[in-house]
């Protein structure tokens, strides 16, 4: 099977209509291609669970995928996406544990359809999103150890935003990521959620969850190391795109049942350009 090429990966990411595409479009070519290859690995991991006809098939596929990951580090993988990742690893020595965490997180969807507490949900978000952030900063490059804490908190914020945006889609799969303890606190039941009940209890619950997500965005901003601001600009673009999605949810008065929050391509490009300009001002200001 031929190795998937950089152009093929770029088309794959763009066709997925992902926010990653717009966040990383302005990276230098080598880093952009590396990020897209890492994204392709992440996307394939998700698809092995989401597209499986049964949990058993998904487990079998994930086990084979773990072997491909092992081959990325210790041999020659057979899958074109894994081969693309191996090329990235030759240039960017990303820790294996980050990819292991990602696969572990995706595998949680086979057994965890409810989360009793936020601590449980945090573990899931850390694995499927913060791990991706940690992978990304190894490609971006960084000097300060605080960059890792920045990536972790931004990953949590982004994943919480995803969860709030996709409540209806997840409920259709019998998955509820809102912590049970939060739903009980606001007296909003699973039956309400499955029926798309939009009432004051739901908006109070959503306001609480949105405030939590926003707190993680703010924590990430505080942790962004000045020494690495230029290197992590792409991560800031990603954070800006998802923070805007969170704003859309809030402006709709949390009615995620009626319309899924999404941004136009133009809006994403504007967010990216503004982040790039702001970063340039900060860098110039520091060296003026």
C-alpha cells in the first residue's frame, strides 16, 4: 500500500471540515504537514470506534491500531496514516505516552456512556484532547515547561466546548458527557435530555457548564508563556475558534437542541488573522 502523501493528508484534513485546518494553515510547511499527519492519526483513532458496527469490532480495531503505533516507534507500520506519523516522529520526537493516552481516551467511549462526576469527565477530556495538545506543542516547539500546562488546560476547554455543542448528537448515540452530579444539581434528567427538553433547568445547567469551560480558557491564557507566544500562535488560533463557538452557544441562550453552533470559514480565517496580528504586536513590543 502506498504511503499517504502530504498532499493527501492536507486534502483529508480539509475534507473533514475540521477547525484544525484553519488553526494550522499558517504554520511553516514542515510543521503544518507534521500537524496534519498527527491529526490524521487522531481522526483515524476516532473513526475506529465511531464507525465500528459493534464494540467487539472496535476493540479489535483499536488493538491492531496500537500495534501500528508500536510499529511507528519500533518498526515499520503497514497503515498509510501510521507511516505518515512515523515520518513525523523522525523529525519531531513526540513522546509515545501522548499517543497512548489518546487511544485510551477514545477506547473509553466503548465502556463509559455516563460520567458521574466532573473528575471522571476530566480524565476523558485529558486523554482525548489534552493529549492532542501535548502532541501539537512538541511540533510547534517550546522552551518553558509551562507550555505543557497551557496545552493541557486549553485541551480541556476545547473538549468541554465540543461536548456542549454536540449534546444532541451524543444523546442520539446514548452518550451523555454532562456529569450526572451536575444534572442532578439542576434537576435535569436523562429523559429530559433525550427528549430535548429546553427549559430553565436546562439553561441553568448549561450556564454552569459554559462557565466551567470558560474558566479553562482563561486558565490557559494565564499559563501561556511569553517566551513561547510566537511558537504557540497556532494553538491560540485553535483556542480562539473554540472560544467563539462557546460564545455562540451562550448567545443562543444555550439552545443547542435547535441549532448546532458552528463558524463559517471566513469567521475562522478572521480569528486566525487577528491572532497572528496580535502575536506580531506582542513580539515586536517585547523587542522594541
